[in-house]
C-alpha cells in the first residue's frame, strides 16, 4: 500500500540498507551461488526466522557468513525489497512464485500475501501461466492453486490448442482429467491431448494410468 511504502520510517530504512558501511553479514545462496551483503539488525526486523538463523550462526563463531540452501539470491532480494515498499519488476509468473517461496521460507507473511494476489491477477491475463503454477503443487500457495485449477479447467481447450498442457506434470494432468468441472467439447479431444502428452515424454509409463480418466462412454 502507498501509505506503507511512503511512510517516513520505510523511506529511511530503504536509504539505510543501501549503505555498505552498515553491512555486517554476508548471505551465501547455494542455489545460484549469489551473495548478499546485509545488516543483521535490519534483517531481524524483516523476519524473525532470519533473526533466529543469523544470530544462531554467529553465536557459533562463524565469520559473519550464513549459508542458505533453498532460495536464490534474486528471489531473496526481491522479497526483502517488497517488504521495504520498493517497486519490484517481475515479468514471469515463475519469478513471482520464487519470490513468494522466499517470503514463505523466511516468514515474511505480508510479502507472501502480496505475491499471492499478484499471481492470481497475472493468471487472468496470461492463461498459460496457470500450468506453471499447478506444476508447483507442493508450494504453499493454497489460494493461488485454487484459482489456477479453476482457470485450467475452464480454459482446457485453449491450453490444449496452445500446447501448454504438454508441460503439465502427471499429478496436474490427473487432477484436471479427474475433475467433473473439466470444460471440453468432446472426450476425443481429451484422448488426443493425452496421446500427445505421453508422446512428448517418450511414452512415459507413469502417465499411462491417466487413460483410465478418459470417459470413453461419452464417445460416439
């Protein structure tokens, strides 16, 4: 919200975090090899998870470095930037998801909710992106997953024609084909898509079980 990002305290924080002389720790991101210099106190304000992690590391006598396994430096910096009220430009839904996962990883709930809302809005204009969202079914985006599933079911024919559904995982295909809300003109289209999907994976055996979800009784 504008009243948050333009608050004098947030403006001052944004100015302070840019000052290298205030940085007292280095975060090393093993996922992409990136490094971020930061201030421990500031990160503690942003996230109690970071506070516990950083002070725990430094009490053990480290050299002011903390290693992070499952988040990229870009996603981390974007999540922190959003918390600070910065404008963060993201063109791909996948990048938004990565930022949301970083926010969730460090318990930055305000940013997580903001990302959820942005992803839901993005899927309304970019229907294909709902497949990318559904492929992250283990991610903690319950609201986003619900919206993505609804969009995929309603726009099933369009997603078939664009070929985007060929990128769907076995779990996603199973969930869509098993739904009574699947919007399709004729069941032959489902069988054709499934055949293309299997061929695209070199005849993946795991996907053959999906044939049972085709409603052959509705075919002429």
